[in-house]
């Protein structure tokens, strides 16, 4: 028996516990009226109602990952990254996010912006380490790479459905689920073709920061609206096909190294 072989039951347990903890923290540390109607316009508000509910589950997740004998597999690909034209999809996402920043309007000072960036980083690290780190790694030993990608990406989308309990409109939640499938696909590709979880963490944090930077009265129009729509289209139309091709062509880096299932 290889003690470093990822265990699916451990991956699922860690994922479930952390997700429940996230929603519990959001419920216990919720601003008046819920996060959907709260305006994060001060550093204190962002740190208390944004960063804190994410930071506590993140610390728990980091402790769990450190304890895993297969922790390296959650952070790095087992095989050597090879050049792939599909890397253009994450690169285009990176460009679109950066281009959109000048068209945002944030009524925050420097400490407020720093707290907003910290919030985005906490979310990016938490969700990527959990979904495309622990869960994806646990799935890989038991199923094909394509199935592992599909299941982990759907899990990524489903956990965002819980935002409806924070006061988010059902229509907006459905749109976020669809976007999460596309964005999760791009983030999967970025991990698979670069060989590290660091890249999807950075992309995820950048995307969240760009969304947080939109004004409260943003109506989807203007240059920011066009760029946002282009980003969503890239994630859904480009990310999903890219992920499917990469998963099928690259195969499963862990299953080939482990012939048994525990």
C-alpha cells in the first residue's frame, strides 16, 4: 500500500466540512440585510463581513492539507507540464480582467482596496485549494481525468448556489452557476497546462477582485459591461471545450501511477 495515494473519502469529507463551515461563518458573521444588499465601502466592513468568514475556513483547510500525506499532489501536477495551445484561454482571461480594471469605480481608499484584495485572495486560495486541489486530487485515483474534471467543476458550481441563502436573486444565482462552470473550466486548464495550483489561485483572486471593484449601481452597460460579457463568453465558450480536450488528451496523471483504489 502506498501511503501517499490520495483517498477519495478524505477529499470528499474535507470538502464537505469546509463548505459547511464557510456557510456557517457567513451566517454567523452576516451584515444587516445579508451580503447581497450590503455595500462594502469601508475597510472595516470588508475585513469583518468579507475576509473573516473566508479566513476561518481557509485556516482549517490549510491545516487539513498540511496533514495530508499526498499534499504535494494537491498543489502540483504529477506529470511534467507540456506546451499547449489551450493555455491561450487562461491568458486571454488574464488580459480581459486587467483591461477591465480602468473602467471600474471603487469608492474605497488604499486600506479599503487592500482589504478588498485580501478578501479576493482568501476566496481564490480557499476555493482553488479545496476544489482543484483536494477534491480533484481525490477523484483522480478513482475515475478518469475527464470525469474528475466534470465532477470537481460541477461541485465548484454547486457551492456557489448557496449564495441564494445570502439574499442573492435566484436569476443571478443561476447565472453565477453557469459562469462558475465556465470559469472553473478555465481554472482547471490553467492548473493542468502549467502544472501548479498557483496560477488558478491568482486568476481566481484577480477575477473576484475585478467583480468586487464594480460599483453598487453597475447595470452591465458601458465598457465595463462589454468586457464583463466578453469574459463570461470566453469562460463558457472557450473554457469548457478547452478543459474537455485537455482532460482527454493529457489523461490522468495520478491514476497511471496508482493501480489500486482504496
